[in-house]
C-alpha cells in the first residue's frame, strides 16, 4: 500500500497538470461536427502563444504570397453577392463562385472564414450600409426581432436563402469561422441599433437558433466582432463606451471567439497598423466578452508583429484587409510569432497538397546572365513531396497575384521547364539569357497534386538606365520615384485624367533605343514615348493606341536623350488614372 506521502504527491502532481492544461472550450454549438471541433481545439492550442495570419479574399492572399513567399493560414470570404437586385442574375453567381473558392481554399488545407455584408433584407436595391443608397428607408430592428412582422419575415426569408449556401459548406464538412453582423456597434451598417443595442443582440440569437437548431449547420464557429468606435460621442468616458458595446453582446453561450476591427484613425485614437499591437483594444474586448479568445478580425495591414511578440497582446489571429507594403509583409509573415498556411497541421485523415516557396533570389533582382540559383522549399502536408519543378513563364513579367487559378494554369501550360529536383533545395537555371524573366516553382506530391510557389521577376543581364534616377510627374509627384525603384510592388499612380505624364532624368545624355513599361490594372490604352537631350526639347519616338497593359516593350531607332517621358493619351479604365510599377530605359534590348 502506498504511503500517505506518495498519495499526496500524486494528487498534487495531478492537480498541477490539470491546472497547467487549459480546459477544452465549450463551443456555442454543442453539436459541432468533429472537423469544426478539431479546428476550435487547434485555435485554443495556439492562443496566447502564436498568432495566425489571415487575409480578406484569395486576391490579398495571393498578393501576400507574392510579397512574402508564404500564404496566410486563414482566408475570409463574404456570403453576399454584392450586386443589385438581391438574388438577381448578377447576385447569385457571385455567391456561387464564393462558395467554390472557399471549398478550394479548404482543399489546400487553409482555414475558411466568412463575414456577411448582408444587404438590406427589405430593399433588393439596398446595401449593407445604413444610409446607402441615399434616402434608403431605415430597417426597424425591433420589428425585425418580432415574430409576425413584415420586417421579421424579410429577415428570415433572406437568411434562409443565404443559409442554403452555408449548407453546401456544411455538406462538404468544412468548418467556418462565421462572423455575422461584423463591426456590430459601429453604426454604419443597418444591423446596428443605435438606441436599443439589445435589438441587435436579439437578432444575433435569432440567427443562431435558426442556423444551428433549425438548419442543423453544425460547422459554424461563431465570431462576435466590434468596430473601432461606438455610436456614442467620442468624448464619453471609456467605461461608457465599453458598457455600450456590452449591450450588443448576445451572451457567452452564443459566441466562440470575440474580436475587433481596427483601421488607423487618429480621431478615435488608433495609430497605424504597422506601429501598433493595440493592447487597449484587446482589453476592451476582454471586458465585453470575458473568457473568449480574442482576434483582430480586420485591419488594413498586418499589425506590428515585433510588439505583439515582445509586449503582447498575442491576438488569436490578425486578418489583413488590404495589400499594404510588400517589405512589411515579408517581415511579418516570416516572423516566428506568426503562423502561416505551412504551419497549419493537415486535418486528420485528409491529405492536402504540399506548400512550396522560393526563398531566393528576391523578386526584382538584376543579376548578370549565366547560371542562376534558386533556393526552393517544398513542405509536405499529406503525401510526401515527389518532385519540384522550376518553370519560366512566357512573355516576361506578369502580375501573377492578379491572375486567378485558371489563368495561372493556362500560363503554366505555356511555360518552359528549367530544371527539377526530388525535394527542396537549390535548383539552378543554366545559362539564363539576358531579358526580363519570371520564374515560378511547382511542387508535386505522390498523389499527383500540384501547388505553386510565389513567382520571382528578374532583370537578367540588363542595365536599366532609369533605375534609381530622378523621376517627376504631372500628378502624385511624391509617388513618381516608385516606378524607378527596385520593387515591382510599388507604383506611380496618377490622377484620374488622360493627359498625365511621368518623366525620368537619366543624369546625362545617353543613347537609348528601348523602353519597358510594367502596368498595374489601371493601364494606358493610348500613350506616347518621348525623349529629349535637354529640357523641353521633346521628340516622339513611339505612339501606342492599342495598349493591353501588363509588360510592354517599346523599341525605336537609337536616340540621344537625357530625359525620357511617358505621356498618357487615353486611360484604359474609367475608375483609375495610370498606375505603373516600373519604367525601364535601355541602350538596347535583346530581340
């Protein structure tokens, strides 16, 4: 028989271990499918230790991959179809495509999140915004929460139709971080009741009961989300703002995760995303939703990861809404505090494709011609990696992150295999010729699944006479230098006028015979290229009337020039000016 001391020691050890291991979260939906339960457990396992990365939509995720080499762990989609009228011929296809994109992200092993810019349930031509279009009728939330009213019927009918699409994800057993009524207290959306927040909270509970108890959608992890401000006067004491936020909270039994959206706003005391980790916001949400994991549900760009790691708070996840600075993305997504897609464990019993990235050379490098080495890392998340290929895209540089998967697939069919290996390592492109080239890696697993890396754009064996020189412009002159720097993510963007120009001073008279233009979406339909040996003595060397954007190479007879000017004639879009990533000037280019 063990002594009393041994028994006491064992009991003490067990109690210590029990205290050290956090209790499993009790989900809002007690009937969560195993896949959603596993995701919730994973989130709990990293909370307070690491921070998951996230982006709004596949487009921003693709940008982050191009900029940093890494994909985010979470991609957020939107259940709305955006277009009017609601459920019209241009609304429904958008929702259907979104569901397919969410399925594709899940198939890659990513975490799927959804917010819902829910359009006014009683106005098919309305929006999610409270006062848009102008003079839109207000939606009575008290009546919406009251069974038997037209407002309630409209709420339930529209919710039911959208739930049919959530059902498709439930049928596919895809867990969702579900964030309805986002920025619930901000006041700009129709679902915020400024006077009686309890009506908004009641609608949350009605939605929960319908989706979970009636529709049996047991794949939803419920995320409650406040905005950067409340509808109270800014001067009200902080405790009043927090108390007001609490009135929107539907109750802990209806929420799994809480969070806030913060965009820089000095008026309300929020600094730049890149400089802050927002401990004040974290504390506010802990008071509003005590005991819940806290997330930065939206921010413009990634928060200051160094502060998060050193001082906290360590948000559960940070979801980036805009593209932001490419260098900042590289810093954040490579930081050991941040978890990306390659860190998310593959779901039990389900194989997902490998993750692959090119670590070097960096995008935009200008190496000499000859043998070029690429450091490629491929990570298995299911079946082992069987092969890694390095491929050269046809046609020089592309806006790879703006291309959808179908267009990327078409580009790969026309690409050239440079070399291959059986695993990660250094792959060498032998005898790379001079030119503007774009290279991408592709990893294959033993089951034939293929995934793509970030791409790398190179200016091989060429001397760009405009690189780093002085630029001037007809508008947005402070951004003109961005078209001459080493980054192909920065750009000069003009005002929304046709007659805009960008000029480079080469510093001295040079012989030039070629110019390259690398456009963003807002390109020129028509433009001129002009040169001058001295100020204001311009000669036209090229006129273009049918530009298609992307990368354009303009060749002309050799001319003496100190100044080279791109003169816009006609914009290619109605919504933008001219946006140019890179202006290159050369003595000559290889044919």
